[in-house]
C-alpha cells in the first residue's frame, strides 16, 4: 500500500514538474517573441547616402568606377556609425582648426589637408604601433628631418603649431615629386619613396589607378569621408549645439631661453600647476628642461578664468563658418 502511495505521489510530482517546465518554456518563448518584436519595431538603421561626387583639394575622385564609389561608401559608413569618434572629431576640430587653417594657408597647402590630421589622430596626441606620435603622427626620423626637436625632454611632435608647419614642409616636398595633392596625401601614409616605387612599378600616375596595401588604399577615401561628414553633419545624423564644442583656451605666451631645472616649480611661479603646464604644453616630456644652446621655448599659460568651462563657453562665440547648417536644438524632434 505504501509503495502505491509513493509511486502515486512521485508520479504527481513529476507531472507537476513537467507542467511547470512546459509553462516556463512557453512563458520564456512568449517573452522572447515580445522582446524580438520590440527590437524589430524600434531598431532602425539606414544606409547613409554616398555623394555623387567627391574630391580632395580640388582633384576629383572618379566616382563612376564601382570600386571607387564602394571604397568611399565604406569610409562614410565608418564615420557615420562610429558615433563617439566622429562627435569627438567635431568637438576638437572647433578648437584646433583655427590654429591649423592659417598655417596651411600661409604655407600654400590646400585647406583639405586639415582633414589629414583628423584621419591621422582625430586631433589627440596618440602613439601608433609603428612609433608615430603626436597630432600629425610623425615617426622620429621624419620629425627630426623636418626640424622638430625630439628627445627625452622635448618632443615637438606634440606641439600643434610646430608639427603643422613641419607637415606643411613635408607636403611641399612631396608635391615636387608627385604634382598631385591626392598623391601627396597618400604619401603621408605610405611614404614618398614607397608611393613613388608603386607608381613606377605599376606604370600609372594616378592614386585611383594604384593597387596598394589596405591601409593606404583606404587612406584617401577615409579623408574624403571625414570631409564629407564634417561639411554636412545633418545629412549624416549629427546634431550638435554650440555648447557641445571645445572652444580655444585663451592663453598668454611666456618665452624662455634658459634652462629650467624644475618645471613643477616653474609652473608654480606662473600661478599654475604642473598638470596645467603639461596640458597646455604637451611637448614637455619631463620635469626639467636643459637648454645649453639657449633656444627659445614658448610656453602657453592660461589667462585668468580660461580653464573654467562655464566662463570659457560664454567668452568664445561660435564661428559663423562652422556648422552653418546645424539646426537649432528646438528644431530637432
């Protein structure tokens, strides 16, 4: 009798577990269906438009060629959907383009080369796996060749003005060889000798006719894509307000032509700290500055209140030429 009761009880328990399991599976599947339905209704991704024409420094890209159009499409997709990187590009460009643009103009370099620095570093001082450093990503040998001081105490690859001037010198030299600004920009990635040999071996004279390594074959298209998205932010879904940008920091220049034994103490003498000194003068690479040749170094020191973000935004108006087609925030629905 007891065995029958045990079997009956056990059977009922198994049946209960079965029905609970079935109910749980049905419930989970129901939740999954609802969840997937919500995903389908709310997840919308659209392919950005590829422009009918594109150019670098006035030199048109042959968009009638499928591989040219598709290459540009790839880079526009990257710039459009790498949201954080592209938004930071806009923010930093507002601060640095007013420094870069006049230097390019003074040196006879087309304005489109300001997009090269975006492709290289997105306007931050980074170090590449190959050892290229700074805003313009000079390797040490090339930086020294074009007049930049690079040692354990000073690295002028991290000085925006000096590095931009050095880049202009490179661009002028490369233009003598290639007579094409597109090839000049490509050589900044591949090197003058490397690109020259590729042109010679393949018996062509145009960037778009070259078969290159993946990085250099994408390079010009990446620059043109950055230019396109930068010039037409709304078209690619970027809505920025005036207060989103990083204005320039008002600074006073302090010129020193002697050695500085202790830079933190020097900073205190300027009524700032070493952190601020390094932030505004990233070319400093150590705690001291030996200067046996009495070279003149220019230090940027913030004016009173210049680092206060609220004051900074009120004092620096937006440039009329920047984001002229950005909608006012109350127009964005």
